[in-house]
């Protein structure tokens, strides 16, 4: 077996393991550290019908392409991502504080864009309220 064949075989063996690891890290909220000041933030927006409706409209416009209409991580753009966009109905996501969800939406990471300069904080809180409706 020549050198290029050995390299190709090694890549074929290691690539699936790397992809699985990166998907697991993205899916594991513990692997996305959030500063304490955000973890403990309380959502200043009451999760009433109006807030959830507002959050739904913003989510549909800004998030559903990757995260899916029901937050399962199956939006049309999700297939083209290198990492799984997350399942918002899963306990791993729903057990996070509102502050953690706010931080991740506001600042993003990797393929997840930050919305710091795009969506006002109050509207991010509305989206957090809406994403809470994805519970299983």
C-alpha cells in the first residue's frame, strides 16, 4: 500500500469519528460555557401568549432555517452545517437557564451566528419564551 493510499484509509477511518465528536460537542450544552453573569440572568419578559407569538415570528424569520420550525435541528440549512444545530425539545436544551439560552442566541459560536447587533435583547427574550414551547 503506497503512502497516499494509507493517508486516504486513515482519513476514511478518522473522519466519521471526528464528525460524531463535533456533533456531540455542539449538542452538549455543557461544552458551550456561559459566563456566570448570563447564567443567572432572569428573563425580564413574561412568557405570555403575546410574548410567545412575538418570539415565534422572530424565530421563524431568524432561526428556523437551521433549527427547524419545531426546534429539532432539522431546518433546510441544517444539512449543510458541520455541526448539529441542536434539538431544542431535548432535556439538555430545556434544562438550561433562560440566561444561558439568551447568551447563546445573542453571541453565537462557530456556525451559530450571534444576533447581538441584529436582534434587540427584548426580542431575544421573546424567542427564549417561544423556544420553551418546544418541550417534549
